[in-house]
C-alpha cells in the first residue's frame, strides 16, 4: 500500500454548507442554553470585555453596515469594500475580484432567511444570495428598480424580499426572482432613511423609519405616514423587529412596543439622542447604538452606559447583532466591536482605585477589601464603593503599598516601598513605623499577623522584624536570614520565611532550612499556603509541597505552563488558583497531590489571561498577599492592570458551553483550491496531495479550540490535532473516504455534530483492473520473447567465444612483450632521473667554477655547526678571506685568467683543511673556511699555513711573475654571538680591518 503522510497547517477558503442542518440544530441548543443562563442575573455592563477589529486586523473597511450569522456559525460583515466572512480567527473577503465574485463592493445590508441563506445587497441595487451549500446566485438590478444603495431587507410570510432603496422608497423581489419597485408618493421623506430602518411585521405590513417620522405600507400597498394614533413624538422614528417577533419603535427620547391596540411606551430615554441601531438579546435586554453617544443597554439594571475608557467611540453605530454564543457585535464607522461576558472582571482607576499597578489585596474581618498599589491604599466597602485611605509619607504623597496584614486586634497594617509600615486601627487612626522606631530602611514586601499578640511579623530588605505594642524587635535566633524577605506566614507549625535564597522555618529559637535548590533548582520563594497537614510553597521553579518532613515539587517538567508562580489560593469548590506573570492558572488540589505523590506524571492546568476578561494578565508577586479568597467565595488577584476577580461558582457555567460547531472550510489538491461544495461526493485524482482546512466556529476562545480527525477508510480511531486547523494526506490509495472532524473547548467535551467530507480517490492509470490485466498479458509475451532471444544469443555467443579466445591469446602475448620493453625503458629512465637529481643537488650546493660549496651550502653548514657548537660547547672558528687586487687581475689579464686564479685558490683552500672543515666560495673573490672543533690559536696556524701556500706559489694561472695574496678575518664563536649571522658579521668586520691595514694579512676579530 502506498505510504500516507499527513501534515497540519492553517488554511483559509470558502466554507461548506452540506452539514449545516446538524450544526443549525446545535446552534439552537446553544440558544436554549443561553436562555437558561438568562435566568441568572445579568452581569453589569462594566464587566463585559470589549474587543475591537479594524482594517489592521483584516477587515476590508472600518465602516460596517450590517452583521449576520449563517446556520453553520460563520459571521458575515457588510462593508464598503465587500463582504467579510469571519471564523473567529481569520477574515475572508468576497468582492468583485474573488471567485465567486460580487457585482459591486459597496455592501448595503445582510439578511439570513428562514432557510439559512444569506442575502446581500449592494450600492448599485443588485441582490445576491449564498445558499447553505456555498453556492452564490446574482440578481442584477433591473429597471424600473433604481440603481442605488439598498439599505435594508426583510422577507414577509409570502416569501417576498422587501428592499429599502436609499432615497427612492420600497421594492421587493418575488420568490421567482422578479423585481417589483414601488415608487414613493410625492413628498414622502424617504431620502432621510438610514441603514436597516426597515421591518416587516407578522401581518406583512412594511415599516420604514425616516428622520422625519415613521412610514407604513399597509395592505393597500401605499406607503404613507404612520397613524397619528400611535402617539409617536415628532422627529426621527424607526422600527426594529426583535428575534421573538415583537415590533419596537425607536423615537426621539422614547422607546415603544407595538401591540394589537397600538404603540405602548415602554421607556423614556432621557439623555439618549439620535439612536441609530437596536438589538434585543436573549435575556430580553435592549441595546441601543447612537450617532455619537456610543452604546447603551436597557434592562434589569436600568440604563447602562459603557465606562468612558471602554466606550465604543467610532461615530455612528450602524449595526448590532447577538451571535449564537451570546456575544454582542457592534458595527460602527470606525471598526468592529464585540462585547462578551467573561469569567474575570476588574477594578481599575476607572472605577476609583488610586492606581492600576496593584501589589497586595486582603479582606479584613469586616468583609472589606483592602487594595495596595503603587499609588496608595484603597478600601472596597461591602457595597462595592471604593474609598481611598489617606496615608501620607514624609513628602506628603501617598506611599507605594507592597504588603498588607491584619493583626488580632483588627488593625490593618500596610508595608510600603521605602516609607516604612502604617498601622490603621478600627477607627481609621493611623500610626507610622519607620527608622526612628527601629525599622530598617527599604521595602517591606510581606507581613503576617503575630499569633501570640496584637502585633505583626514583617519582612524587610535586612531580614525579619517583629512589631508589638512596645516597639520593633529583631529576632536573634541563629540562622535567621539577614537579607530581603519575599514570603512570610505565621502558622501553627512555626514562622515560615521565604527569601531569594530559599526557606527558613522559625520554631521557638530554632531555625530549620529547607533545601529547595536541590529539588528542581528553586531559589526565590514567593508564598506559603497551608492546606491540611501540608504547606504549599510558590517559587521561581513552580510549586513545592512540604509534608511529613518531605519536599515534593510540581513544576514545568510536570506540566505547569510557567516556571514562576506567586500565590496559591484554594477555593471552596476544590479548585486551586495560582497567580503568575503570564496569567492565572487553575487546577485542583487532588491533581496537585497526585503529581506530588507520584501517582500521576503530569498535571492538567487551565490558564486564564486577557481573553478571559483580565485587564492585564501579568499578576504581581514577591509582595503579599497578592491574591485572596473573599468570604463570598470570589477570588481576587493583584495585577499590573488593576484588580481582577473571578467567581468560581460561574466557572462551571463557562466550562459547560456546548462544543463549538465545526465546519470544513477549504479543500486543496496540490495546493490548488477545489470548489467541492456543490458536489455530493468529490472525486479526487489519484496521486495528488489533499489538504483539508477546518475550523470550530466559536468566537469566545477561537485560538484555544482543539480538534481531532478521523479518515474513514484509513484511520481506525480519532487522531487529536491540537490547535492545528488543517490536515494533509499524500499517497492515499484508491477508494472511498469520509473525513470526520470534531472540535472541543479546553476542558470541555468533543462536539457530537461532526463536519464530514466524502471523497473518492480515483485510481491512477496503472491502478485500474483492465490496465493491470493488459499489462500482465504483455509481460507474459515479453518473457517468452526474452527466453527465445536468450537461447539464440547463447548459441551465437559460443561461436564468437572460440575465435575471441584465440585472438585475445595472441594479443596477450604481444602485450607481454611490449610490457617487458616498457619496463626496461622505465628502469633506464629512472637511472637517468637519479643521476640528474644528484647533479641538480650538486648544482644547488656547489660553486660551478671552483667546485667548492657555494654560499647556500655554507649558510646551512654555518647554522648547523653553530647550533652543534652551542650544544656541545666545542670551539668553532670562522675564516673569511678576500683575494687582494683581484679586479686588477681581471683588468690586466682577462676574466678567464681571473677564473683560473679562483680555481687555484679553491684547490689551495680545500687542500689546507680537514674533512670536518667547510671551505666555501661566498661569491666573487670572497671565500670562507669554517673550522669545527678548532680554537682561535689553532685556527691562526691554519691561516698562516694557508698564507704560506699562497706566497710559495709562483706564476698563478700560468702567468709569469703573477703573485696572489689574500686578506682575511678570523674569529672564534663567543658568548656574544647569539646567531650565526652575528658570528659572520664579526668575521667580515675583521676582514675589512685586514684590508684597511694594507692587505695580505690576517686580522683577528
């Protein structure tokens, strides 16, 4: 079987519709679940998270005129640059340049009918429809319908699609695709309509809103002013048809609901002007978008307005939409916004905190929450009011509060950055402890109530102190840390002290050191949490548990997503909340114990950050307490962006969200998109690379959705893909396949409604049965022909072999004779080469005229004998001589006579020395004699004898009366001659001295 290879990657392409009805059922279940949740108290608007998208994030344009969601779960956005489809991660654009393409890029509105089809209108009066199977159909504008922007559309019970033309009135498209245009009566102010100011009620009456009042098309087919009996105020008025079928009328300063008897005033809207869009959510709350005042919500909490620092500030709000998961989408002139309920809510400076960089949080015995930040100390009262606590340092400013504690007498203590400690009693009176009271200068990062009195223990930069009614005391127990204290807890088991160098436990006057460094490399300690008979410790290497004298660790290697954790807080539901620099972690105490006891190798941890509502995911630590569990069961954590809070009781509501519906979005064959939607079973040519992209259509945690696939026809079970959104198959054998895709939220369950794509891999030409049979017959015939050919070839080859043997035998004999001759030539050539090499060697070291060694040979010999003499301390003498008046010989008797003289000098020089000596011609008329193992006095005798030989010879070169003498310099190797060159230079200087003194003499150097 051919090998099959899979590869995962992210893709983006048109979505499917074949599996939409199960997904539609799933979305209905989501709506039902939302209806159950509506019974809960609506969270305040300030607790909603606000997300924003603009053209920088993939939108084609920042002005959104319409929002819709098709049954499979995709969100669609109408812009001036086309329709954008969103799957929670990526925007896909449909415009005039795409395939399929639009007739115009300026989109007027979107509408999803009861069949799940998406209707699109544009700025040139065209209408388009996309069905559930992904196919598009176009109805170009036709006269008499105007070629203008269609601002809104809705279907009536007869299947007519009503169209609101900008400034030109109403029209509709019949079920058979015909356009019917109804020109407005003279004077009708239809040129003052806005986007989506159109509604069709359950009696097929068409309501149109304008800036000059409400218009109604009744059963007589005439568009006229709404009845005055409705009692609407003058000015702008427009309709809104809610999901439950109710018809609302939005007028200036008031909101009406239509009943059988007429319009009933539901709520006055003081302070809200120029409402432009409306939405009724699943809880029944009403949302109003305005021209320039942002977004409002009207519900059980009254009229709510987003806080100024999170307000939708993009001019007019043109569209509002609630998706299947309950998020509110807002289309403005400056971008797309989403409001969503989140697990976490926050308190920041916008709510009244003194500062957003919160370092410590603590609840006192009166259920008030104390918050210490870099900008001072605040107190959150039981009714939620935030009250600043008036503390001042030496320069009159609020101190930076790092730590909090409450002593047994009810006083609250605040440790600061460089400003000592403040004590606030129950009556609000404060007392300051600083250097004058004996407190060490620096930071007070942690404190803990003294269990034996009304004081506290405090950790400073110089160790531990105890503050009681009679002052500040420094413990004297041997082994107490003397540096920065980062964690502190007074417990029944002693005083636990954490530093940047580990843990100390003070019991009476005895200090115990716990070695966490040897178990995982922990150094900095940030917190202690007693749980039962165990003490849990947070550090820069994860969590440690101390129980029964033994340490255990749960860290990065065991599945913790981060190394450094600050504060561990168990809640009342079995959860454990752990703060870190990279968000808040949640697991269970049972899971932690399983890993610490070795029953489990890894721990499952959920991490929460900004996507879960935290204003800033960086939780602060190395101060305390940096997180706490309040008496109402809520968990509060100090962060770099304010105070974040979560109610663990709401966790199950968020975890019980139905799995995300999953769809197949794209199919590619060898990288080329395949339009597979319109086909029941897709045929795929064999041998091609098949890439399938899919996505889970949830918009709350899109990047956390996990996927699994199963290729029916190949896989035996599900294969988990993690967060990967595509799968690739290479080399699939021919056959029928169905790819199943399922998705889940982290910690949730897998979706039962799967996306599926059926396809058939067609066999290659060689894989077809008929081709294989024909190939078998041809192979058999070929084997028979090959056998006959081989027999014939065997017979003829035997005949050729005999003649070839004779010919080759003769050839071998001839080649042997040639080889012998060649071998003889090679031997003679080698001998000539040896002789030539010897001649070259002599030429390189021998003077060609005198036969003496030349300068090169002399330099090598001098270096060799110089080194040997230095090693053995044997004497070494050097004679350098020069023929006197040699130029006169050449000038008088010719150069040939001079050459003859030089040859005779060479013979005399060679004759007067030993075998161990080295005579040499240095060049021209200059000669040298190197005398080994010869002291200076012996060398003088050699020179004298040589001089005598020169004087005794007459008729040099056969010339009558020609005498030849020499001048010489003689030296012996001395301590100052560090190199051969220095020795030679000394001899040379003696030579020139001999010449200067009159020649024909020997001078000692």
